[in-house]
C-alpha cells in the first residue's frame, strides 16, 4: 500500500513538473505549444479584399533608396498622405484594422507600437509569457510587418535584471519569427543616450549584444527629450550637433548605425519664458521641484504641429526671412510676445533646411531610413492655398530626398579622404627621412674612411709661431 502511494506521488510530481516546464521548453525547442496561448491557425482577414491581408515587406528599388516609416496618431488623416513616399505606417495608439487594410492595399507595410510597463513585476510574476503571446497574437491578426517595442518603457525602470531583459528579448523575437508569419521586431530608443542618466546609460550599454541580436532595427524616438542639465532654458527638440554626437556614442558602444531609423519630428515646441535674453537668444524656464529633474519642461512648453504652426505664423514659417536660425544647434526658431500674458515665447520647430539636414544625415551615415513623427501633423483640413502649398512642399521634400540617387554630401569626398591622404603624406615623409638619413650616413662614413689616419703616438703637424718682441 505504501509503495503504491509513493508511486502515485512520484507520478503526480512528474506531471506537475512537465506542466510547469512546458512554456520554457516550448520556447527553447522552436515550437510554441497551443497551451502557451498562441494558436497557429491562420487568422481571419477583416479587410474587404483578401489581398490586403498579406504583408508588404519593404523592397528597396536600388541601393540608395531608404525606408520611410510614418507614424499615425489615430487622427484619420492618412488618406490624404502622399503614399508613394511612404514605405510603412505605424500606429502609435491602438492598432487600426482600417489603416492596416488601406496600407496593404497601397502596397505598403503596417505596424504598431507595443508598450511594456512594469517590466520587473511582470517578470517576477511570470506574466511575461502571457504578454508575449498576446502581442504576437495581435501581430498575427493584423498581418503586421513591424512590431515596434517601446524599449524606453523598460529602461525607465529604476532597477533592472539584465538577464531577465535578455531572456525576454530572445523569447519575444523567437515568438514573432515562428508564429507571426515574419513580423519584424524593431526597438525604440532615445535619439541620444545622453537623454538618460548615467546609471541608465550603463544598463543600455550592457544590453548592446542582446539588442543587436534580437532587434532587427532601432527607431530613434524624436520625442525622447529629457535634459539633466542644471541650466533651465528652452532647447530644440533634436539639436543637430547633439544628434551627431549621440549617434557617435551609439556606434562607439557597439551599435551598428545601418540598423538605425532616425525619428524626425513634424512638430515643434512653444516655450513660455520666465525671462528672455535677446542678445544671446536664451529663454529661461522655471525650476522643477517635483520629479527629480532640474527643469520644469512639462509645464513650460506646448507641442505645436507644423500644420498649426503655419496657420498661426504663416509669414514667419513659410519664408526663410521670417524666422531666425540658431547656428550652433542648426535649428530655426521664432520669438513672439503674448500680450495677454505679458510674457515672451520661444518657438523651436523644423523647417526646410533643418529637415533636409536630418534626411541627408541618414544617407551620409548609411542608416536604414527615417521615421516621420507624425504624418498627421500637417494641416490637411485647411482650404488656404498657402497652407496647402506648404503641405505639398513638406511631402515633396521627403520624396525628393528618398529618390535622390547622389548628392553633394556635407562631408565632401575630398574631406572624407583627407585623413587618409594626411596619413599617406606622413608615411611618405617618414620613409623619405629614413632614406635620406641612410644616404647621408653612408656619405659621412665614406668621407671618414678617406681621411688619412696618423700612426699612433705621433704628434700632429703644427705651424711654429714666434712672436718676437721688438724691444729685445
């Protein structure tokens, strides 16, 4: 009786062990079980045409074509976009079936942003696999070409287990590859690592290998602006000089820039100045006393789209002469006074020149493409001729850059080859110096050999000189 009881205990333990290990085994053995939550039956097509329920992966027409991903903020203006410029559209909010069908019908890709809050508690409770299965099922049902993982949510946590993050990335990528019919995983990062404090940057750098292995591309978020500087003043959304330094820092820590998509904003920020110094164009802001950041950016600025901007300041936005240009950060700005409030405002935004700088940087650094944040930020509903022309020019600028085979780079070929030429000159000078030294050495040795040597202990010949005293 006791033996049968022990056998029953052993059998029960084995059953429970197999049930607990099932999800992990399923992931590691290249087959996710149905009890994990992912059903491999083909998803139901919700589009009016079945052809719209097929993925449209980006196929570059040639080597110079870059991908243009446009973010949608669910404002339903996407039918008025210039779709011959767009390669993929990504929903920033809830996934939109209607937008997916329309994008695929146009022969373009579709994707959505997937947010992950409270990562540590999710991992501790073992709910990460449930999150993965839910997200993968969503990608299947939407025939998504891309799933953009908001990695900023993960990096925002105070304490992270790096091993857990690496395992999560591995499992998520595996699930997408095997159960979402080829949906690609992109990871959202800040446009510069300096937007994080030092301890968070170290976390990011320690995860480089996992990120490079499992993320098929990286989107640099144009909205990830956090200043840890003690100087509270208005700043452009993406200062060009800091952007270049940020990309260099990414590259120096092992990221490959060819996998990067540069987020480009089609909006600006209107800052309310505590005080404004005209001579140095400095808009001072209030100090922040709440969340640990030195400056109160949330209450000191308001986002304004290019569409609203051109409505409010048509003469200043449309004309280069109507606004000012800050050379150090390569950004346009407008200074205006609110007479009702009695305060000065400094407005940083993007114009033709600043947008073109960022577009060309993508090509110069051989990045994957750009992500427009967002396509809804133009004034599509306006009937004003000037505003409609501005909308057309903004899309045309993107199209012109995307289809441009070759252009004169800001870094000319002559400048690119300058370090190599200088190194060559240096090596040539060194070799010439060695050769001349060798030749002169031989000449000196030969001349010394030709000099007659005196026998030892003989006195050199001297001319005898007598200085006679006339008085003697």
